[in-house]
C-alpha cells in the first residue's frame, strides 16, 4: 500500500518535469493520486467520544461513531458502538450496532451485539441479534431476538409505548385549555 503511494507521487513530478508532455497526459496521472489519498483517509478510525462522570445530559445523543458514557444521560442514544461505564446512568432508549453495558440503563436497548457485564443493571427490554450476559448482571425485562433489531418497525407495540407520556401531557394541556375557555 505504501509502495503504491510512492509510485503515484513521482508520476506527476516526472510529468511536470517534462514540459513537452501533453497537458491531458499529465492531468490524467495527477487525478488518481489525490483520490488515492482520499480513499486511505477514512480508514483511520476516530477515537470514541467520552462523556465524563461529571456530565449530565438531558436530551438525545446521535452519532455514527463510538461513544463511551460515564455520566448521566436522560434521553435516547444512537451510536455505532456504545460503552456504558460503571458510573453511568442512562434513562432512555439505546440503539447501537454494539452495546457494552457496565452501568445502569432504564429503558429499551436495541443492538446487533449486546453485552451485559457483571456490573450491569438494566431495567427494560433488550432487542438484539446476539446477546451475552455475564454472571452477576442484574436484568429486569424481556429479551427478544430479531434479525434486524435496529429497525423499530419490526414491532408495532414499541413505537406506541414511547409516545404514551407525551400523549398524557397533551391530554392534560387540552383539558386545562378547555377549562379556561
């Protein structure tokens, strides 16, 4: 791979050194060289985002990368790889390709690969493709295997359960509005 980059680098330099070469010939080797560099750039994997133990987030978190949570999150999290630290507490739905739980979760967990370590505390349903639960993990809820657990459309009752709290709030606001008018 490195030898290919070195081969492509002298090509444009040689073409630039010979002014008698046609412009189209010198442009053709120059075009693939930058694209070679662009294709090698995405191979570098960025570091996981770390939410420290003194951080409290109220709201949803969404990324295509990796997250390590050590603090508290009240909201849904969507990521590629989610690692829940021993000091972490998450109240909301988790959706990730890989989920490693060392801390506390209150809510639904959706993942292709879900792992509950011995320090995990989960209160909610787990929808997974593969699961591992270590001895000592605390789990209250149901476990369901699906081929595509990241797609909430697979279960009709899952989306209906989420809007229940906002629906009650809307009904209370409507009742208050009717009482005023």
